[in-house]
């Protein structure tokens, strides 16, 4: 019964934890790192093909984005998550694979032009994403699921994103039962559309995020509708566009909810029929999934609209851009407009084209409505960059750069404390993850000194024995001096396939000799063909 910390330790992205219990190998999340990474991540303790289960807290790419790579390297177990997360992953993982393949193609074209013979392989392909999606097992909220003998799990709504969940895991070994709770990303309270985080009453161990563990949102819920209307009014009066880099899943739908209200209350008096463009095929598909999951996931305020026959996410003047031609046409429309486009941190996708067309215009506004990780273009703009490079061209930043204060899908320090205090008794240990280095340290110190918790912020590679409540190995931070090269080249995938083949051989021990001989012959024929 051991827990090893792999990703998002003293960092915000790339969440991954490894559980070994009852002879099973289990991952909780397997996310993609985004932005600047400060520390090296430890490798998985076992080969990918040996992983039996993945428990997925939610669909955001920093929690789910490396699952297709896991599949590419031989994983064929089950991925358990909520029904809404399963729906979202079915589009998000394909979209992520598409982006990876596009970027690899672009780099290879560039290499050819510069006489660079080395080609780039994407971390994974669309086939890997499709294979991953087929491994997903949807689960209901609040329903206990028998994962295997002596391990049971349950998903609880954590209010961060449609389908997001904390995960309770009960493990019985050597006659002892321990319960560990993985918070996932804890949602902000009183968000639009989705419900507040639900309490969990008991745990022996808690692994919790700390993204905003060092700051407080505003004391009272801001009037987002009025603030957004003011920004739009000021920008339109100058003849500019409001460009909103927005996460396709979650934040885009919240912004549509606000914009519908602005239209309904006619808060943009000089431009009552202003156009809104959602320029992201993924966001369009995700919006459909939000509407599919209304009854399980929407909060009371949104449900009141639904009961009146009002769709909370659509309105007159809303334009959905699917094709690249439709996307390009937006920037040839001279009318002042609102453009919602992904990605939310400006690292990829169509938003970069809209920034190229609008950043240099002083009459325009770029409005950030979500967290910007270190090292991302979004973070650079918020921190005052005067010039940025887009598509090989230096662009002057003359547009107004601003944020919608307090709008966050993550709980602040008080929200994190509120969730932790929901446990009826203090856990034996609270592990602090998913926060920048100083945030993890400060929040851990706060829990220890002010609230009396046994709190600890592990670095990647730390291993803890849950049965004996002892840290078996305390990893030291290893600074990342260069961008770590992910083993995604074709040869590493070939090695992974070989490891999977060996596992299949072991699993066939005891099969009748006739079938084993046939299997052996097939392997030998393959070896004869490729032996150099």
C-alpha cells in the first residue's frame, strides 16, 4: 500500500500520482506539463503496460493529456472517471492529438527548409487518442465502485469543471483498511453554471491541490456581468475588439453565460446586437456536452433558466466558427466584436492568430479570464510584455491587457481550508501538491502552524507507505536546467511495445501447448524479418 508522487509536485501542471496496492498498479491522473517546468519529474515506477487502472479527476489536459502516450506505450487497463468527464475526454484527447500532430508536421516542414534532416514525431497520434477513449469507464457521482478485490472508489463533485471530482479510495491489505482522498482541482465557490464543491467526511490521507494556496479572491463575489459589460463598452467605443483567450472547456461556457445575461439586460446600449464569435471547434463541442449534462451538474441558478425554457449558453448574435475559413473571416469583419478562442494560455490554437491581428491595435482589449502558468505567452502578456513573437513575427503589444478579477475555477486559500475542514477528523497526513514551489511551501506551513495538520509537500519521486504511515523515500528537488526530452520518439515506443509483448507472454503461461507454439512461431517469424 504505497503512494509515489510523480507530477505536479511543487509545480502546477502535469498531475500524476502512483498507487501500488493489492498487487495492482494504479495512476491517479496522467497530465501534460504546460508552460515552464522548474523540477525534473520522476519516471513511473513500472512500465506503462503494467498499469492496471487510471483514476481520472477531470478532463483538463494538465490532468488527462498524457493518457494517449500511456496507451501508446502499452497501457491497456481501464480509465475510470465521471460520465461528464468521459464525454469531455472523448473530444479533448482527440483535439490534443490533433494539435500534437500539427505541430510535429510544422516542425518537420521547417526542418526541411533549413536542411535539418532530423524529423520530429508527435508524442502520440489520433489512433492513440482513440484507443485511450475506448479504455474509459464512466461512473456515477456518489456511487461506490469495486475497482478490484479489496479496493473500492467513489467520485464526489468537486465543483471545478463539468464532471470534475475528488476521488475516495478504500484499500484493504493485511487486514488493515486505509482511505485516501485525492482532491483533484478544488472548485471556486459560487461559480456560474456548476455546483459548489461537495464535502468529504473522512480520510486517513488526503492529497490536495494548492494552486491558489497563497492568495484570496475578493471578499464578495464580483459582479462579473457588470465588469465584463464595462470592458466591452469601453473597447467598442474606441472601435476595437475584445479578444478573450479562453479555455475551451469550462471557461468558455461561463463567458457565454455572462454574455447572454449582458444581451438580455441590454448593457451594451450603443451596440445591443454586438457579435460574439466562439472560434474553437473544441469549445463548440464542449458546449454541447455541457447541455447534455445539465441535470447532473448545473447549479440552482442555471437550472432556474432551464426550467423557464431558456438555454443558458446561447443568444442572438452568437457565431460558432468551425472551419479554418470561418476563423480567418473573423479578422476581416470590421465591426467591434467579442472573440472567444482557445487556448486559454495562448500556447496553441486559433487564439494566436487573433492576437496577431489585435495585439498591435491600441483600441482593442485582450481580456484574460483564467490561470496563466509560468512560461506561457498569456503569463508574459499579463506581466507586461511590450513585444511578443507570433508565427515568426515580432508583434508590438499596444492593446489593453486586463483580467476579469476574481474569476477562477480554483478555490482560493480560504476555499481550500474550507474543503479540508469538511473532514470530521483530521487525516493522518495531508499531502500538498499542484502549486508553484513557494505556494506549496507556504500553504503547508500554514496548515502545520496555524491549524495543526500533519502536512507535507513532497517533491517528485517521494514514496510513502500508507500502511505504516512512514515516508520510505523523501525525494530531493532536481532543478530542470533544460527542457526535459520526453521519450516520444519511435524507437522508445518500439521498446515499450517490446515490454508489452513480454507481459503478454507472461500472462499466457498455462495456455495449451498448441496455442503457445503458434504464438512462439509468430514471434520468431517477426524476429527473423527484422533481425539485422
